[in-house]
C-alpha cells in the first residue's frame, strides 16, 4: 500500500464513522463491475442459504426491495432525523460527529464575527489554561526553571504572563488608555473574563474591546515565544506601535461590516493621549 500523508491517514481512521452517514438507494442492485448473471436471475437474487437469524432477516429484507434494472444504485447522505438526501451538509454532519460538552460562558468573547482567528485561538487556549506555560512544563518534568521571560522575576503561570506581569501590565495600560477605559489591573483570570463580558454604553466599543484584548494576549504570547526560541527581546514601548498597527489593520479590513463601522475613529480618539 503506498504511503500517504498524515492527514490522509487520519481521514482513513474515520471510515467507520463515515459509514453511519452513507445510505444506498437501490436501483439495479449491482456493483460497478458486476453483471446481472452474477447477482440475480429471473427468479430473484442469488443467495446462499441463511445460517443465522440475522442473515435470514437480511435476506428477507433484500427480497422485498423492488429492483429496477434500468436505474443504477445511488448513494445518499443518511441523517438520524429525516430521509436520506443527495446533498451533503457540512454543518449538520459536524454537529453530529463532534464531541459535545458543556457550553462555557465566555465563548462569545472568544469566537465572534470579525475576530482574527489566530488571536481567538490563543485566547481560547488561554481560557482553557492549555497553553504550555513554563509552570505547566515544570509540573510535567520537562524543565526546572519556570521564571517568566518577560519580567525575569516571577513564575510564568497563565495569570502572571497575561495579566499581572509588569511587562503585560504596561501593555494593557497603554491599550486601554487608547480606548479611554480606566485600568487598575486584573487580579486573576476570572476577573479578566468578567471585564470581557461587561457591557459598554457605546455599542461600537464592545467589539473593539474584544479585538484589543485578543490582540494583547496574542502579542504577549508571541513576544514570550520570540524571547525563548530566538533570543530577540522587544521592549514593551516598542510593542505599542506593533499592537497599534494590528488594531488599525483589523478595523480597516472590517470597515464594511456594520458593527465595525466607526471603530477606527474610536481607536484614533486616544491617539494623542
């Protein structure tokens, strides 16, 4: 068997799952390389005698199927609720095969229309506390020193890296000053999520606040990785214009979306603060 890609091998593992969504609408009852003589005679199907109750039930069912030799068999997408159809619906199939779990309260703040996918992904992993922070790696026995690479003082936990580290604090303070939002720091991740979900008097401010929060989390993770793997260190003051450009580009790219219109003006409002 020829060697395939890892993605193809993963797809092959789903064959048993895919079978549950396959339904055959019998026409002439023949395989592509079959002949009528091999499959049935004028008296009906050619079957061996049944040796079990299950086989007997199957043969009875097949004998009741009406055969039309002028029509080929067609394969349809089967649905648990409803008749099979000849159109594949990805969203419906995904809902059936995905692992269902309890809905979290912060999903609207992570996955929303207009967000940057890679920013949402990092925030999602952060909310689940699944990022390989140094403290987690130390618990796994992978390394011994879990000192934060941003401040080089405290242990690098999720809450410290993204919220309470002096480096992170300065980045949050700068970003929220641009939005003219008072900032006193975040003590822990629960407080941060409460702040994300808090409503704003200006409806345009809500999506901009989410974009900023995701961009800050992403920027901090990117800077942390750059220091670990490349040795390149960016002072927090130099990160301000990088974050500013990310927010501007996002607002410009989404200026035709109604809920994002006017957000760039809100961002520029704090330009000279």
